[in-house]
C-alpha cells in the first residue's frame, strides 16, 4: 500500500455502550475492534523512519514493530513484540492516556488524527485471550535471594514480575485486602474489567510471587525487620493515596464531605457509601471524572463537577470528558468552593466564587483569579474534593529516608535507589500522582537496579521521568 493510500484511511473509533445503559452498571464502556477494523486501522500507520510514537510511550514500546506484524495477521508475534518492553499491555491498552503519550506523538496527528495505537494494542491482548494462547513467560530457577516489594500497584507488580522471572524469591506486602493498587481501588471497572487485574495476579503467582495482604509496612512490620528476615533489597511502590484537602471552612467536620480516592476505594471495595442525590465533585483530572461517573452509577441523580479553569485546561483526557458529559454530568467551569454550609452537622450546600483566567502559571495554563463579590451557593448533599493526592509515609517509619519538599521519596532519578542503599522506590511515590505506564517504567528500572545491586554490579541507569511529568 502506498503512503497516499494509507493517509486516505480515516481513523476508526470503537463501539461503546450507550450512555443510558452504562450509567446503570459498571460494565466496560468501550468495545474492542474486530479483526477487519484492527487491520484497517493498522494500515493507517506510516511506519515512520523516526517513530515519535515510541518516544511518546513512557515504556518505549516498539509500536511500528507490533503494528507491522498485526497487519500481516501475525497476532501472536505482535503481542510478544509488545511484551518485549511492557509487562501488562492488557492494562495499558485500556487505561493509558494515549492522547498525551504515544498517540499524542504520532505524526498522523499533526495534520489529522493519530493512529489508534491503544485500540490496536488492546486488539492483540484480547485476541490472545480469545484464542487461548499462552501469555506467560518462562519462570527461572530460584537463586535463593529474597526481595521485599511494598505495594501491589503497577510499579510493585512490575518489579515482582521481572525479578521473579530472574529467580528471585519475591514477596509483595500489601496494606489492603485487595491486589492491584489504584488499578483496583482507583480506576473503576467500566474502564478496566477486574478479570484483567486477576490475570496479572495469576501471572505473578505462576512464578511463585508470594502476596501478603492486610499488612501495612511501618505499622504491622517495619522495613528494618524485613532486612533482618533476610530480604536483601526492598522496593517501595506505595503510590500516593492521601487526598489533598481544599482547606476551606466545613471540610473537616461536616457530614457529606468525602475525598476523591477515599470515596473510590470504599465503593470499589464493595462498600455501600451513601452520598445523596445532589453531589458536587471538585477537580478537573481523571480522578474527579471517575468520582462523578461512579456516583452516577451508584444512583446519585444530579452530579456535577466544579472546576476553577475552563474545559480546555482540564488535565483529564478528552475521551473521559466526552464520556462524562454523555452520561449527564455537568461541568461548572470557572468556579471554586470557599465554604461548606451545614445544618446540625449535615451539609446543605457549597458556597462558591466565580473565577477568571489571568496570566499563565508554572504549568503553562492561565492562572484562575477570584472575581471579588461573586459568591453563590450550590445546594448539595455531598461534596467530593478530588484535587490531588500525596504520599503517606507510614512505610518508611523508623528510617531516616530523604523526602522531597513536595513529599515524594528522594531517589537517584536514574537508578531509583533511595537515600538508604538497599531500598529502591518508583511509581507515584517518586513521581507524584502520575500514570500506570510511568509506574511500569520505573518498576522496570528499579528491578534492573535491584538485580545489579544484589549481584554486586554498578546500578542500572534509566531515563529520568521527572523531566516530563504530565499534570493530571
Ligand atoms: C481514580 C484514578 C484514576 C486513574 N486513572 C488513570 C488512567 O486512566 N490512566 C493511567 O495511566 N493512570 C491512571 N491513574 C493513575 C494510576 O492509577 C497510578 O499512577 C498508578 O496506579 C501508580 O502505581 P503505583 O504502583 O506507583 O501505586 P499504586 O497503584 O497507588 O499502588 C500502591 C499500593 O501500595 C499500597 N500501600 C501503600 N502504603 C503501604 C504500606 N505502608 N504497606 C503496604 N502497602 C502499602 C497501597 O495500598 C496500594 O495498593 C488513576 C488514578 C486514580 C486514583
């Protein structure tokens, strides 16, 4: 096929559950491509000599490589091409913010629409499952060395996966009774079905990874004890699970105030959380959007998002914003909460102010400025601030670990070694709240560094991801 012919093929979009049906359940919203659509879409790829898509992918997947195999219908080979670099393509293909990563760098996006790379990756993983193909790599003989991994999110899962496949005896200590970190207690089922996380768990157990649930390191056991128990290295992949507060009157002591990731953790763990019919969610990122969409699915009738800038500045991905609006959530733009009103301790409404956009701030977005005297009240049963998260430092109790001023672990950004020689860290506890693909990449770097550390070699040096942080 000539490049001109490839350029003439329009981008294909997946079918989706209709909005009126999806708000009644947690079923996956987006369907996968069929074979014909996947091949047509793969034919849009220009196989660039300088593939910017690879640079855009935090894990540097060989995207043109797997697409070339896919369009020759070599689906199994194409899947294993992705697995050369990625530990969990079935997760990444569904949740990565492709428009900011691989697809955002695709040259076809400069004059039109990028290749639907995420959907093609998903086609391969779905095809492997549908055709009963082996998706496991071979396990290695035990080498007698023990590694402790704190946290079972994508960073910890990646370290466990890679080191267990090199013969290390890996134990994951997880505070919650559930496996998967934010994949399980943050990202809702309608974006990431739970059998996919289950398959990742099974893959780890397949190579002997031991998972100790309900154990909070720093409270039930401290890292120094693990060292005494013979763990030669430890990886801290504890994420960023502590909600940042709005800091307004009524936030601490009013019934009806819940914080974003706490609400999601409770609902997604199966708890019946009552928040009433009128719900205000504060924030413009993916967490705020997931909170609003979950609240709808849990029966709240009137859910809206309060955001202090405009829709154009929202850090959430455009497809999530589109789904949110389709489902009937209103976005109240250029507004910020200043006080939570209550009667007898129960919330009655949120007092807000109007904002206008001033000069650009450090993030390059225009700074929201309060319009004096613009106060107004929104009556509501609940408010769920979902403005960001920070790291909870229980895990490093008793150790004098160096922490950055914004609360993340101080590491060598290339080797991911912390200020304590035998402890490494990566993912959201190093980068701040970021993405699954970045957590996986740091898991890969840390695993290689830890391996070399245990073999007495110079540590591995990966890319410093703090250089291209995307603000959610
Ligand atoms: C609502 C929501 C939606 C998101 N949507 C997307 C998305 O669409 N795409 C995307 O790429 N990213 C998304 N993210 C971000 C993504 O989930 C995170 O960047 C990623 O999960 C970070 O991985 P991690 O392994 O560093 O930490 P986490 O996934 O947070 O896992 C950390 C684990 O450590 C455990 N832990 C913490 N402290 C201790 C302790 N002391 N002892 C033992 N265990 C401990 C926690 O219980 C948790 O299981 C979303 C996040 C949220 C909250």
